[in-house]
């Protein structure tokens, strides 16, 4: 069994209202020094069998087709250290 993580973030040029809301709340809660906040999504996929280059390519296709909106979001796929 293999685990792969997909992180999805809005592209830098896209406004992030949730990130702005969190950023605005931080000083009210006593947290200082945070310059900006961007909010994103994290997906953890458990895969059958071994993790091969072909399987990683398939996960990239899943991320680009279903897990993200490529018009406004970027994604990255990585294998956590503890999953190797």
C-alpha cells in the first residue's frame, strides 16, 4: 500500500477570500507578524500495490482532472517520507 499527497492551492494571481479572512482574524486573536495567508486543500490517496512512475503519472492526471480546477488552481503531488 502506498500513500500519495496532493496539495492544491489557488494560483497567486487569484484572490483568496478565505485566506484574507484568516489573515484579518490573526491580529484580533493576538497573533502578530503574519504577512499573508493563502488557504488550500490537501488530499491523501491510498493506493494498492507499489508506487511506480506510472502510478504517480496517474495521480497527476487525477489531480489535474478531479481534485483541482486548473484554470484557477495549481497542484503538487508528493510522497510523504513515512510512506516510503
